[in-house]
């Protein structure tokens, strides 16, 4: 089997990417690896996001949400299943890191179940002895019909 040597390009996401990003994150949401997003939330993410494109098709996405000069967060990192393990996710993360640097943000965080991958991208625990962050959700619980 010949290896695929084509390279995806990383570009600034566009508003027309919203429906594609919605489909792209569906399997991750189903696996509870990403939060479900409304169309409005995806529109906001796309404004600060990057799309990976191959042969005119969006195959990956990530966004950086800048909260302040101190803190930003990588959100909604997703790569289509047939295109994983080709460096696309890492390049999307690098684009987010670069955007944070351009905006003079001091720290960029990511909430993940893929610690190893993000550590390969240069992330580490802020407090090495305390590796957990705790959250309380203020959005309606869609699983319970609230």
C-alpha cells in the first residue's frame, strides 16, 4: 500500500466552515471527548479558528479563545478519522500557539484527554503535583433533558 504524501494546508477558518466543523466534531462529542456546541458557539469559535484543508475539503479544526492577556485556551481540536496521525492536529495546535503569541498572551491552556499528544506539542502541567482541573457546568444538561 502506497503512503499518502499529500499535505494538508492550515488556513484561517471561515464562517462557511461552520457546518463542516459541526460534522467534524460529532464523533468526538459522541465519545464525550469534546463538548457539544451550538451553531452560535461554533460561529464564535470559527472567528478565532483554523481549518486544515486537503483537496478543498476541511479535514481538521482548532480554535484559540483569548480570555485576556494572561490566558487563552485551545478549543475544539478535531481531525477527521481518516487523516489522523499525520501531523495535522499538531499543526493546528501550532497555529493556535502562534495566534496566542501574536496577541501577547502569557499562557495557553488546553483541557484534554490526550495528555501525551499535547505534551508532544509543548504543553505541560501548570502545577505538576496537581494535574486536575475541576469545573461546574452552567449550561443545560442535554443528556438529562434539562
